[in-house]
C-alpha cells in the first residue's frame, strides 16, 4: 500500500462530502493528526458513527491508522488534555496509537449522496427526492442541501412507510406520533387507535433529516410525515398540531446504517486501500435500548 494513504483518504472524503457544506457551528474535517504517515502494515480505516473508547480499542486491535467518525470527537474546544474524561482519553490515545481521526458530520448530511439521501432511499429508488433547503456553489453537487423532501410515486400506508424506514435503518423499533387530524375528536391516543391509523392512513409525501432534525423540518408542514432521529416533546406536539405525523428512530439509529454504503463507495474509489482494510465498527451502537 502506498505511503501517504491517510492524506489520500482525507482528500477522497472531502471530495465526497465537501466541508463547505458543514454547518457553521459544527466541528468537521481532520480532528486528530498524530503527524507522520504510519508504516505500511498500520494502514486501513475504521468507520464508526460515534467514537467511543471501545471503538478506539477496536481500531488498535484492527491495526488501522485512520478512524472515520460521523460524529465529531472532540466536538467542543478542549483547554487541556488529561485523562479526566472520555473525550480527553480518546484524543490522547489516538495520538499515542498514531491514529488519525476525521469527521464530516453535517457535511455528510448535506452532501448529495450523503446520509440524508441514504435515509430518503428508504422509500425506494423511484421516489422523487430534493433538498428541503438547497445549497449551491463551486464544487457542490446538484441535489446538495439540508434535509430531503420525498414525493412517493404512489401512496402507501403509514404502517408500510414506517416499516420501510425501520428495515432500511436496520432497527426493530421506532417511535410514532400521529397527526392530530388523524384522530377523531375525543378518541384517546392508545395502541388500538394508533394501529388503526397505521393501517388505514395513506402517505404520499415525507420529509427526512438524520439526527436531531427539527431545525430543518420545522417549516416543512405540507408533507404527511417527518422522519428524524430525535425531537423534543413540544416539537412533536407542534408538528402533530400542524397536521404532520412524526417518526423518531433515535438519534444515531437514523445515521449508523449508512456506514456500509460508505465502505462500499470507499472500496470502489480508493484503490490505494484494499477492500479488506476498510472496516465498519462492530462495537459502535446506539446507547439507548427498549426495555
């Protein structure tokens, strides 16, 4: 494997997800740089949604020199690097183990072919997809922008639409809040009434935003359904009052299953990294469980 692979990987990731697409508040790009390129036997890349201490250990065990973490680590500024908390321990260990850390985060959300397009693909390749807020400029592919608005070629039930999203995101459960207009006056929101809504209500239009998506979706009230990772109680109530049903997958569950797609794209584009050296983390997982 050629030397300089970390710089070449960084360049390919920035080609796929231009950092100019990241939100101004975000912390993206090269976050930890130990310096010189590693020896040839220390090459490879590990893809993860969240960079935890367990994932760093996995990278060490795999003998890779590059971690792609969707969520930035660190995210906020650090005034010191000690062993007092997980963020500092992760950064110092990556430096000690000679591992680069790179994160595209919202650049990957907004880029054409990124996380939001992957999430929109839940509804099939024949659906019409366009950004909620288009972003344009030099070096930015058409179709880039915040969120995705999807028009289905034919209507399907709410229950089928939610099953499609769950299957695509590889999750067994999702939380659902039906729009107020779908409940008859005086009918209680319980499992029976919700099941009837899922089976009888048609969906033709959807808006999606991975992660915490309300800041993007809040003004998209002319669709039947929102799909995102998380939202506050009051944001869900507001959406339901405006006639929009809401599906919550949990924050990282709306993002994580994109990683195998990214691994395949990197294997096709990066002939300087063998496919067997491109790993998707096996220990990265959503911290929340249904009990």
